[in-house]
């Protein structure tokens, strides 16, 4: 996946303008064990700059930042900015702090950022890059499975506000994405499984063969040493290919990109109902199970799809029902707060069969009354 189009124009000593509206979403993506030690050369090739600044969090930084810095070679001083780990750091305050730190370092437009971390760091550093001096390039070095196959691909960046997640952001495609599966060795198992939920989603929305292979490979992927397995690399490459293919046809989510929301309308509602105690991928797993049931109840999907998807989720040890103490009415209410709710009717991205989404003739969104949702929320 190599970025195409004309090279960006030069400006005031800048070596490359930010990836902006004219830049395709399929930036150059590398998936290779040990790639974390090649970030420097890849960054120099994809986004030549006078200064490089690594943004990471306080868990990932101690593990991998020194390797990324070393990959730039001894002659260069690379700054590392560290934010606290976790979703609570993905705020306008942290954005302001990072921006101030870049200004204090006297970074100009000829600076490229390197986001080293999970989706939180990727979204946050991405939004800093989108806005700093009207936009500077970013290299994404995702270190969670979720970030490798989802957050780092597609160019969405954002911070959260008290009113909700991802409400302030920008489309800012990375100049390159460098994925090193071996960093998953240190990722807590619960986060690994949460990433697998998005991979299962990719199979359901676009590729039955990928879904079948993934399901067969799951025990290996989740076993000790799974990070270094061929199965893990196949998952990452397969999922990136699916997400990139969807995004490249619809960078700004006006049509087909909506299929990526499968499992997310209910998933976001469940996530919010738990006060975000549940991981996003866990909530999406529940969301997929319930939305499959919705698809069957509404006659949108073939019979048996819920069972198929739940079997894969079970193998990944992901939840398929909302916790019993969660108020079902609250979940239904929260689906209306989702960005996908238009004119009162909540729209769902629903499968027709494994690998095939419904609603191509209706903008890939199926509006459904709450009665179906109440029935599906067993
Ligand atoms: N931009 C998009 O298109 C997009 C898509 C999906 C999700 N997201 C966003 O991604 C975020 C979630 O990302 P996430 O699940 O990666 O969570 P995260 O970034 O919070 O990472 C999870 C935890 O794992 C730690 N960690 C990361 N990599 C590690 C490693 N290799 N070894 C040990 N520890 C490691 C982190 O410090 C953190 O504590 C959410 O904010 C979500 O909104 C964005
Ligand atoms: Zn998701």
C-alpha cells in the first residue's frame, strides 16, 4: 500500500506539507517483525523533515521509545514527549500540553511526529499533527492490535470531550504506518483480545475466507508466542487490507465506510452504559452479537449468522451478551446518542451474510425501530 499522487509542494523550508485533503488514505504500510527498529529510515523516506518528535505514553515509552530513537541514527537528537496512558489522556488538555511542548522545543513546520503507542496515542498525536502549524506529517507506529488493524489505518484523529468520545478531531492520513507484530508480546492479553474483536468484524463485513481462516487461527494467535506467529501476521495484514480497501473508496464516511460501524452502534451504547469500564473491543464484541441478532430479526441477514459470529467471539474469549446488571432501557436510549442516529431512527450497519453487508442500495445503513433492539438485547 503505497501513497500515490503528485508529491506535495514545498513551503518555507518545509520538506513536506502535511497529508491533507489531496492525499489518499492508503499511506505506505509496513508489517514486519523488527520494524520498530526501522522507523527512522522509514520516516525519513516517507516524511523527510528537519526535526522528528516521538509522542508516546508512559507504558509504551519505557518499552520501545529508545529503539525508535536509535533507529534514526546517532547523529540526530530526537525528542520524546510522553503522555499518561489510557483513554483519560485523550483530551483537549493533553492536546494543548503537547502543542505547547512542541512550541517550547521551537519545532517548525519542518517537523514530523511519530506516534508510538495504542489508539489513544495515535488519535491524540494525530490530532496534534493535524493542527500544529496547520498540519505536519505523522508516522503511525501502532503498538496494540486494535491500533495496528484499525486506529492507525484510515486517517481519523480525535480527542474526547466531556460530551462524548472523538467529538473534536480531523481527517489526517499518516505519511506511513509501521507495524511490528513482535511488540504485541508485551501487550496485556485482555487488550489483545479486544483487538481481535475488530479483526472478526473485518471478516464479517468484507471477507468470508478471511473470517474462516481467522477463526481457525485464533487459538494460535491467543496462545503464548502468538505475537510471533504467521497467523498473527496474516491477521494484521488481512485486516489492514480490508480496512484500507473500505476507506480508500470513502475516506470521509459518506457511504461504504459506514460498514465499519458494524457492531458499533450497540457497542458504543454498551461501552457508555458501563461508564467505559469495558474495553472498546469487548463492547464491540457484544455489539456484533446483538446486531447480528437484529439482522436476523429484521430479515436483513441469513439465518444462523448470529451463531457463526458468536462462535468466533467465544473462541476469542470475548463477551457476547451485555452484563446482566446493565439496564437494557439505558442501552436503547444510548443508541440514540450515537452519531449514526439521524432524524430519530437509529441506523445500523448490518450483515447479510458473513463477508457481505446489507443495505448497499440504502447507503449501507439500515434504520430500525427500538422494538427490534429491545428484542435482540436478550
Ligand atoms: N482513529 C480511528 O480510526 C480509531 C479506530 C478505533 C479506535 N480508535 C481509538 O483508539 C483508542 C483505543 O486504542 P487502544 O485499544 O489501542 O488503547 P490504548 O491506546 O489505551 O492502549 C491500551 C493500553 O495498552 C498499553 N500498551 C499499548 N501498546 C502496548 C504494548 N505493545 N505493550 C504493553 N502495553 C501496551 C497502553 O499504554 C494502554 O495502557 C480509543 O481512544 C479509540 O477511540 C480510533
Ligand atoms: Zn471499533
